[in-house]
C-alpha cells in the first residue's frame, strides 16, 4: 500500500513496540551505551566503521530519537537516509565539506541563504574550495559556467529573500552531464511540498529550525542524501563531530506530526495576505512563487506540491523613517529573524546582486497561524504610516 504524506507524517519515526508501547519515540538522553559483554563490545567497534549499522555505539553517532527523526524526514522527501545536524547552516557546511575537496569549484545560486554565502566566500577559500555565483534563473545555461573542477551545483528554490523558483530538473541535468552533484536548500518547501529526489537532487538540506520544528523553540538541521552519497557524507559529518541533541530531535519529530495541517494553513493565509498586498498602492511588487508574474511561477506550478508562509514584498519608495513607523506599529507581525514557526514575522531583507526586483525597500513576511483577517487588519492599520505619496508609476 502506498501511503499518502499525511499518513506518513503521523506514522514515520515511531515504533511503540520498541519503546514500551509509547506512542511517541521517547527522548533518549545518552552519550554512553553500555555493552553487556565483550563480544558485543568487539562487534560494536567493528560495526562502527559501517555507515549502515543502525546500532547505537556512542551519542555522537546518534541514538534512537535522532535516528527516528532522520528516517522520517528522508522517507518523506524520497531520499535514502538523513543525517541530523545541530542547525540548518551546519547541514549546509557539513554536506559541502563532505563532497568537496581542495581544488574543487562550486557553482552557487546567487539567491542562496545569506550566511551560506558567507561560508562560501570566507571559510571555504581557506581550504582551497572556490565558489562562483550564477543568476538563479539561468537553468540549463549554467552549462557555460561549469569548470572542469566543478564538483557541486548549489541551489535554493525558491530563494528565501527574493523568491525566484529555480528549474531544479534543468540544473540536475547539466550538473550530472558534467559529473557534478546537485545540492538543494529545500527549507522553504519542506519535504512535503518539494520531492527533491524525484527532481534529480543528490543532497537536500533543511533548516529544520523553520517548519519542521515549527514552533520557534529549537535549532535543528538535517541533510538527506541519495543512497550513493550517504556513507561518505555520514562519515565526514560525524568525524567532524556534528550531532544534535535527542531533545531537539524530539521537537523535530513532534513538529512533523502537524506539518501537513500547519503548512496548509500557512499556505492559505499567506496567499490571502499576498493577494491583499498586491492591491495596495504602497506595494510595488509581491514576490510569492504561487502568484502569476513572480519569477519562476511556471516552474513552481510544474514541480511544487504547495506553497508555504514566507514571501517578499517590495514597497514603493518611501522615506526610511516612515517604513520604520510602519514596522513598529504592527501588533501581530513581530520583527525577528527566522521563520517557519506558528507566529507571524516581518523584517527588511537584503537583495542579492543579480536580483531583478523593484527598487524600494524589500520586506519579508512570514504569515503565521493567526486568523488571517486579524493579520490583514494589522497590516492595514500599519500601512497608514507610509504617509508620503509615492511617485506615480508608469502604467502602460
Ligand atoms: C534559516 C535558514 C538556514 C539556516 O538554518 P539555521 O537553523 O538557522 O542554521 C538555511 N537556509 C535557509 C533557507 C534558511 O532560511
């Protein structure tokens, strides 16, 4: 029987028969596992070198809670297996270090997560790994940028600041034709709304801090890989010492149970808020992958199973002081980093160098689970603070 995602979300990562009948896999707070006899000790030490060995040896290799989370995410996304990591950024860094070596070149989407970009620019060059950036919508034309030493093409779809939806199958075709791998930051869509491995991705990472945990109360990451890459990636990230706590893995598993209902509510409300904002004179552009006119919308319709609660808004030109008054007057949209929790957030956002969007202030909204009418009313009262009449737009 092929189970649908909502059924998987309620069943993955649970094994009551192994845990005294408890519905949820418990928190195994463990560094040390005690071996009953010397032959177990000897077998464990031998098996520790086998990445497919699922027994528990030492906390840094994982425990029943972290393994349950890894398996659940990987199955949902259609990858082989997962590797839990202490944050989304750690998942990015760990996965890249696992596949790249000195002398390699990385071809990175220009709209990638800002702190990943800092790693590509500042840390990896110290170890002889060079990154160059490509405009997110290049698609198959990245072929012209591939170098003989290009090991990895790195994508994020949609980009979490400017929301271009990349053509992942096209990037995969070109990468694979040149012997490179395709890695994707799939945080925005989650394993529920983008099946990375069906579309040619070799390594997917998630900032589980966002929708998977879903409650703004833990830092967590996960790497999911193809079968071919799993053993090597696992070896590197565990040798580097990366692991996450069982408590945070539990929060990840707990978050998965409601991921479907939460995301559908985020999706509905974000679309309603985005459409409302599109009608407002203060707004120059709404950057939402599920709305026609947004860069990559056709690709979104072809490849994605749904949209989530995060999107961009470019304001008409207003003085900074009135934009600040707008942000500070909001009662329900709090200013804060991150997203993917139950609560609504708003912040100003940087553009990447090749962004093709209107010139005003770029805002990023995360539409939470509050009543959407209240969220719209909050924005409506806040927009009154954008007082200066914007210059007339050149309408055709
Ligand atoms: C937040 C985020 C990350 C990093 O995750 P952390 O858990 O904060 O380290 C990576 N990619 C995207 C798209 C993000 O939004």
